C-alpha cells in the first residue's frame, strides 16, 4: 500500500474507490488504510486520514477549514462549474467563515433540537404509516425505491410546508448536491448531470422562497427564515437560498441510506429484530450502531489547511486537502472494542458519525428519529419480512449507494 514519493518523500497510498467489491464491502480496504493514520492519495489530490483521534483533532483545529475556496487546487479542479454551484458553495453552511456559520446556524437550530424534533414524532409516524399502507396487497417491495426514498424528503418538506408534488424533484437535487462535493472523482458525463440537477434544484428553491414570501404562514420555519433575511442583518438572500437548499439536501439524501442499511442489517440478524420488538428503546442503539458498523459513506468529509500543519507524523502544507474517512475511523480498534462486532448496546458517546464540533450535523436528531420510526414501524407491520435478494449497489462518487434491495413482506 505504501509507496515512496520521489518529489517530496511524503507517504502515499494506492486507493481505488471504484475497485470491484469496494462498495459492497470496503472494510478490508479501511483496515489497510488504518495501517498509518495519514497518507497522501495522489488520485484524490488530498491526504487520507483514517484514525479516529487524528480526525477528531482536525475537526477541532482552527487551522483547517471546510471552505473549499481555501484549497490550492480548487480553481483547477472545478473549471467550468456553473454559477449556481459556486453560489451554493460560497454561501453554504460548510463554506461560511466561523462567525457567519454560527449566525446562520443559530437561526435554524431551534427547529432541530431534541425537544423540537420530538414534537414531530406524530407527523413522522403518519408519513411512515401512509407509506406502509401503500404496500397493501403487495408481496415484494424494494426497500430503497418503495420505502426509504419517500420518507426523509417528505418529512423535511412537511417541516418547510413544501407541496408533496415537489418531492421527487428535490430528491434529484439532493443527490446532485451531494455528488458535487466529490466533483474531482466524477466523469464528464456525471458532472454534466450533476450540474443540471444543481441548476434545476436551486431554481426550485428560489421559487419556493418567493412563493412563501408572497404567502407567509404562521408558525412556519421557512417564513421565519425569510423574515430574518428581510431584516437584513441576520441572513442575506444568498445565505437564505443556500440554507434552505442545505436543509432539503441534508434532511433527505443521507437518511435514505440510513434507513436502507438499517433494514439490511436487521434482516441479517433475526434475533436482533426480536430483541428490538420486545425492547423498543433498543432501536435507538440500532441506529447508532448501523451508522458505526456499516456506514453508507465511502469517504467522509473534506477539510483544507489554512497554514502548514503537522498531524499524524506528516506535514500538511497550506492549501492542501485532507479527506476524513469517518467510516474507517469508526472501526478504529484504539477507540472501539471489537469493532467488527455489531453491538446495539455499545456506548456511542463521542462517535464521529455525525461529525464533531462547530460543524456537527445540525439534523442529527431528526435523522435518528426518522430511522427509528421508519424501521421499527416496518418490522412491526411486517414481522415475517424476509430478504428476497441481496442489495445491489450502483456507482456514486461519495456514497455506497444501494440501487435496489427487495424484500418479501410475508403474511
């Protein structure tokens, strides 16, 4: 795995995320990556960080930023990007300076606290039940397309009072927005599809905002955000558009995969299904352990050095990218006892599954509740459910994306 680099003698790693079998089972590769905490990946133009403690240190270190404009290769790697993509990233939560990030995040965080999310439980349950009702008379369904893809986007759209007929289009937007973070790994054809998805999605977000501006609603998150923008000193118009886009993307795309991976994990462990049905609170631990044990992310997230930094025994130069491999770190034996074992009673304190520090996932509470309610309700409604066929996976630059996962619902 290790290769000498003649130019600067930095330790490099040979890593191919498109290698056969990697998407289905990346864990042997992750084990190889963890043989050293930090190594340079030439094809990815960045440093791979695979150990828990080094990732946590970088997330805490003010010398690293999430703003891609700090990347020395940004202009070279993103030639031809469309203005909407640049605008989305320029004013998005990940790119804002720390002071602005805290200001914008503070406006929406009250709607996503544990207490606020708990108040959404009846609405989430109703959305899940409606989806389950649609399976009446069916013996086989696709967990991805018939179930998981429908719930998260409907939940976040319901929170923002966006009509259901826009759900499918916003789901396509969410997929494109996630892919653009990994533009350097995409083919020209994939880039073009991504650009169209971003352009159309941003146009829809602007339409929704303008419609709500003309037709404000009481006790409405989107109306409150618009009023903050109109006050001028709290939220700019580009920040408003990017924030609503971030809520739609972050509130939908990743939770689809969480639900699908949870069902797959439980169907392979029937004894755990019985335990969770007898002890409903255990489903909380199932969510956390699925996110650790079989995370759907291929990589993690990017950070960029704003000055020269030494970490993990290597020197990272100003302007270089680091790729934080959360999925590899979540099996780090220095932090997790017997990481290869699935244990829903494992202490998840300090887990990196939703990030860490100032950029900790603002929607973590919502994602957890959706996963709990959706999967518990599915197994409660169809206790004899069995796997019809193994999940199939398709190409994606960032996610171990399940293309299809068919189950037999049973009696």
